[in-house]
C-alpha cells in the first residue's frame, strides 16, 4: 500500500512544489501552513491537495501550538511529516511524537551552518563548497541523521541571492529523492543513528552526481 505524507510550509513552498511534481510513490495527504498567506498554499490548491492553516499566532506558547498542529496532522494519518521551509522551532514533545517520521531540508551542508542566514554566513567565512541537507529531525536543532546532501561550488562574486539560487536548485533535486527512498522503505537508521540503505548496509547519504536514480 502506498505511504502518505503531510508537508508543512510557511512561505513560498518551492520545495513542496518540487515534491508535488516529482511523481513520488506516496500520496500527499495535505499541505499545512502556519501562515494563512503562505504562497505555497495556492500552489498546493492548484495541485488539488487538501490544505490547512494552523496559525502560531492563535496559541499562547509553542507547546499549545505544537499540540494543535499535531492534532491536524494526525487527522490525515500520514506515514511521514515533511518540513519544507516550515519556519517554526518545534518542541521536543512534537519531534519525539514523530520520531523517525519527521524530515527536514536545510540550506547548508550540516553540521555546518545550522540555523538561519546560512548563505550569508558561508560567504562571510569564504567557504568554497556549500550545499543542502535532508535529515531526520531530532530535538537537537539541525542535527538529526543525514539522509542526503548535495554540494555546490561557491564563486568569488556570489551574493547570498546567487548562492541561494544554486543551492535551491539542488534542494529541489535531493528532497524528492530522499522521500522516494523513505516511501519505498529503502533506508533505515542503524544502531549508531546513521542513515543506511536497507539492502546495501553502507552509510550512504551523500550524492553529488547529477544522476540520482
Ligand atoms: C529552503 O531554502 C529550505 O531549505 C529552507 O527554507 C527554504 C524554503 O524555501 N528550510 P521554499 O519555501 O521551499 O521555497
């Protein structure tokens, strides 16, 4: 039976769109935003995906918001919860409720540059390689087990915008691949908390080649 996913967004939703257009081996049960004006909600509706808004502004604290969000998510009974530009820090209770089922994409080569403004910080440090990471979410922000990464060169005349564009192109490539692996049960966490391919048993999270199939 096909697995199902719920995608959480806060804004533009270009990663969500990449997932919707990737012909994944799963059903997208819903797209949920914490912002009613998130552009991505319109894209989801255009793809005839059910949408919901749970505004963090309607709740006094993180715990109450996360409880309300979890209730809406659980109504769709997804196998996986996919964060795609969801700009809220989640409580440990929320993260633990979806242990092994909550996935995020981050615009840096983790563990470097967790947090915000990753492209600005990479340029400031003068790194020559930057990129993006898909990982399982754990209570430790931007530190969960890595599923896949893609690297891009940093050019001398890059601005945060040009670098972000190059990285985003890779995000749209690796996120569908990670979700495909998950929905096909092709990856698992080993005893050391590393992501491995189920049938090959090697730690395999880095793919830089243009062919991801
Ligand atoms: C992406 O760069 C993603 O890695 C980060 O937030 C951005 C969201 O962009 N978490 P979009 O909404 O998917 O276009």
